């Protein structure tokens, strides 16, 4: 007897295996399809350049401006109110020529007070000398009187001694004259010592007062020199610039009031990206073009302080300066980062923003197709990239931007 066989269908494991296999098939198919993806582009919208074997030098082009070769900043040495202007901004000055005059009432009062203190010291010294003279005179008089009294006491004692030996006077009279003599002797010695001490004390007092007077005079002279600083003068020959002060304006100590530019020579100050801070040193060469003529330059100073991602570099002309340049004139400077050598190079272009220099579209010999190829770039300058791998001289490449088609392996070229 025939028996009916029931169809059980696929198990869960079978369905999962089939699903996974299908996904893998789809991914493989997509990968194969993607590897052959292409798009047609109009060559009139592309920039195609030739890879070359050519002299290559790494350099950077930076913005710069003309500055005087030497500049002296003018700062106020003392505060005050402007009471007189001798010159205006842009004036050619000679060394020592006055620029402006300040007024400082507090300084003038301070000087008057110091002068009064000096006069008081002088008067005190004079009075001390007078008092010392009077005291010396009085002490001398006292000592003279005491010397007289000592001689009288000595004479009386000698006489009484002889009389006492002859029993003419009593012992008490003799001892009284002896005591009187000793008293007069001690008093004379005491007056001598007091006189000596008074002289030393007065001498030291006068010495200290004279030292104080000397220091006060010194301070007074120093203060008077500050009065001279109230008239601000040119420290060198040159042109006064950045001078915009007005009468009645208050100036603080150390405040900048302008600068003097030496107009006998110029330098160039360039602003360079901080990326190159460790690659630029004194003595590096550069160049700039002014009015159609190229002039060679040399780095004379590097300022290591970075502001707004830039640092400053000073360059000087190594040969003759341009005949017609002015302070503040803007220009472009080329700073050399390496020596010139032969290299395979590709012109710079917007392709780098899309590829990071990892690959490029290379055009075939029929100029009807471009293939994505891997490359390796080295040094660069504003015009070229150095090619280390992936391209040969004579290759045609697309250097314009790849936005919108950078995920295609091939490009069909033509209209």
C-alpha cells in the first residue's frame, strides 16, 4: 500500500545558511560591480597636466611688508601732561632735537621739598658747628679754671705738708689740703675726658649730617635730571612716525609716544605659518620681485613667538636695494627650504584636497579614459608636488578637483 510522504520544508538553520550565502553573493557582486564603476566626464571641465622630470626646489611663498632697517621706540621716561609739541608726525629729526614737553606738578613740588630739606640740613650742620665751637670754648674755660684751682691746691698742699712736718699746723689742716688737692686733680682729669668725649660726639654728629647732606644733594640732582626728561628728544637721526599726541594729553611713565625710523636702509618682515618654525634659520636664502625685478634676500632674524598660527621672519637684501620702495609696502617673498635638484614632479591642483596625495586619476594614451592609481608624494612648493612613487615623466593626470566622482575607479573622457 502506497504511503503519502509529507514535505516538511526547510529548517531554520537551512534558511539562515541560505540567507547568509545570499548576502555574501550580493556583497561580492557589488564589489565586482563597484570595481568596474565608471562615469563619463566632459574633458572641457577638467584640468589635465603632464608629469615631468624637472629641476625642483622646496620653497614657500609668504606675505611680507617693507620696514625700516632700524627703528627706535620712543617711550616717556616720566609721566606728565603735554604742554608743548615741537614737531608733527613724519618730521625728519636730528639727534637731540625736542619732540614734546611734559609738565609734572608733583615732580616739581617734590624737588622743592627736597631743596628745602637740603637747606635745613645745611643750617643744622652750621648750627651744630657753632654749638660745637661754643661748647669747646666753655669747656676750655672750665678746664683753664680747673687747672688754676689744681695749681693752687697743689701749692697749698705742698706748703701745709712742710708746715705739718714742722708741727706748725695740725694734722687735720694738712689732710684737708691733701683732700682738696686730690679733688682738684680728679676734677681736672674728668673735665679733660668730658671735653674729649664731647669733641668726638660732635665730630660724629657732623660727619653723619654731612653724609646725609651728600646723599640728599645726590637725590636732588637725580630729581632735577628727571626735569630734563620732561622734554622728550630724538635719540637718533630719522623720521618720526606713529606720533599722534595732542596738547593736554596725559602720558604715563613708560608709555609709547611714537618711533623714529632710520631711513638709510630697509628690511622685509614676513609672516610664516607655524608649521615651518623649525625649518627656517638665520642665513636661509629668499627672493622677491619688485617692479618686475627679482632681488635676493637672506633671513636675518627669526621671531619664535607664534600669534594666530603665524611667526615673523626678518629678511635683508643681499645685494643692491630696490631704488623705489617705501615703508609699509606689501609684497610676496619666496623663502627657500632646500637646494635645487632633479625630481619627478606633478603640478599642484585641487585633486590633493580629495585624495590627500594618496592617489590620482591617470589618463591613458588615447586620452579617452582615466584610471585611479596609487601614488606617493614627497616635498612640495607652491607650483609642484614631488612624486616618489606611482607616476613617470610623460604621464597625463587630472589635477583639478574630484568632487562628485572621487569614488569611481575609471573615468570615461569625452563629450
